C-alpha cells in the first residue's frame, strides 16, 4: 500500500460526514454533524482548530436562535422571538389545580428522561463510529509501517562503463581455438 493510497482511504472514511457550523453571538464558532435538532452533538472550535463539546448552557446564535446544551448535546432549540409576551400565571384556588399542574410537570420530567436516554444512546453510537474509523486508520498506518524498506541502487553512469580492450584477429582466433578444444 502506497502512502497515496493510505491517505485516500483515510480521506474516504470521512468523506461522507456532513458537518455544519455557525457562530454564536459572542463570535465563538460551533460545529455539528447533520441537521441541528434535539440530541445533536455540538462542538466548540477554538482558535487553533481544536474541538471540544459545548458547555452546559443556553447559547445564542448570531441570528438570535437560542440553543440549550447539556453534556455537549442539544436539549432545546428556541427560534428567535420577535415579540416577548408576558404571561401571567393564575393562582389556582383549590388543591385539584395544583395536583393537575404537578402531574403535568411529572409528565414533562418523564419525557425529558426519555429524551436524555435517547441522546446518550446517540452519543454512544457516534462514539462507536469514531472508534471504528480510528481503528481503520490505525490499521492502515500499521500496514504502511510493516512494509519493507526498499533500497534502490542509483543508476550507473553509462559514460564510465568498463570497455573490453580490442583484440587483434590473431588473439581472437587463439581464444576461439582454446574454447573448442
């Protein structure tokens, strides 16, 4: 395997990756694979080009969209709101209303637990994909390292070839007679 073939194989491993990027309001560059949605892994790209998972926070994109991440994964996306609406909460006069609200909160928590479980599964699958690609790259590099080193002899200059001295006709006949005896 030549070095060119090895690099082509490594490039092919990552050719089908579909990365997107955006800037946060503070100028930080972020990147993700595929479409941005809940469960998408967000990576922060520093000035040296190194990537790290996005910290747990709500990040504002330059277009005003708010993206909340936990453990480097998107948990919520809020599109830019043009007008903020103030909502007044009514205080329920009886205990039944409180119980109803409590049940709604418990349902939301259960839904969030399900989504978190799905996100962790997605991260594990992505991690396995990266691990398999890394192992393939490692095998390619090891194959190249195991190939023998071939030393090629430099071509000889034809100007300095050793030429047999010319023989006289008598010498050639004498040599011919010796070989036929």
